C-alpha cells in the first residue's frame, strides 16, 4: 500500500514497512492451539505484531482523534510466502474449470472415407473429423478440471491480517472515517466524490472501504465509482486488500479487525488443519 505520490502499478503490499524494517516490530510470539481432549498439540505458529496508529477524520475531513490497529502478522521472512499462497488459492478457487473440447472420437460425423485412397492427387484421408481439418477434433484441448486448492483456515486468516497490517503501517496507507451512513439523505455520486476529496482520497486511485453495515444510499452513491470497493466483514478478501492503494475504515470496522485479527483474538478450532496433519 502506498500513498498517492508513490503508488506503483502493481500490488504495493510487498513494499510496506512491514518487510523493510523490523525496528518497530514486537518480538515473535509462538501460539499453539489444540482441541481439548485430543491429546495432540499442533505445530507452533510463529507470528509477530505491529501496532499502527490511524487518524480519525470527521465527515467534513477534519482530524478528530486517533485509533490503533494491533493485528497479527507473519514474520518478515515468511510473510511473502504466506500471502502469496493465500492469493493464489483464492484466484484458483474462482476458476470454474468447465472449459471442454471434443476429440476426434467425440466429434460428430466422419464415419465415411471422404474420397478414394488413390488416383485423386490428394493426401490420403480416412475421416473428415481429423484434427487437421476444420470442424475436426481438438488435440490436447482443455478438459473439465478442478482447480481448487486447499488452504488451512489459520493460514488464510494470517495472510489477511498480514496484508491489513502492512497497509496500516504504510504511510498514508489507511485512514479511519467516522460513521457517515446517515449523512447521505439520497443517492448521489457527486456528493460521495466530494466527501472522498475532503478525506484526501483521489477518485482515480483504488480505494477499499470497510464498513460493518453499508447504508443503501451509500451503496448507490458509490457503486458508479470504478476505482472504489465497498466491503463488509462478510465480503472482506485478500485480493481487494492488496489491490487497493488506500484503505478506509470506520471505527466499528477497526474494532472488528482488532477482535478478529488482533493479537488478543481467540483462535478458532480448525478441523481441516487437523485432518491435514493426520494425513501427513
């Protein structure tokens, strides 16, 4: 995540201070979570945390306070691998895998020899459905395939919190705006663009808004802005976090992130991870 002055064309998450400097990082902590009564202890998960202070802006664009994000993050030496695996998994799982072609044995027709074997001056041919002819079968064409990749719930959760922590720690990468759902009496894109300019946001740059509840007028006022993504905790995903130049949060969204991805967040039981360990 980068500011408007240095926003690159590609994903800017890797250039965050999370990977460039470790002077402000809290020493690594090791978390071990296991099911009660299972008799097995899972492999320690090495995580770090970084406290980021974010300004709180009013609807008019004035600074009215500060808040903080204290999220878990993967260590510097493994952060890129964790986030890369999670984003590849998300993109692969979106593929439907329904592309299909017909081979020469499946395409219709071709049961009769098109012309005599000899005395025609043409190459020998036994079927019109050969891959060498238009309308024939396809050689090594795509077939239905399952592209899905499995990832443990804790690993995916750590990738999202790492990306959020990286965006929050970058200079100008994230801001907090007071609840503004009731400020829009009717849907109007012009009013939303004016509010973005008061908050220091460039409509030409990609911005991701995270709100607990999106008011109908806010959703209709922002849906025509192609560079803006309006998300809720249910639709929060890694791609939009990495693809955005700036994150805009509400105070309620900050509380949710600290509770869900913070250092003191309670780890959920992950049945899929236990099954993976048993198979290994």
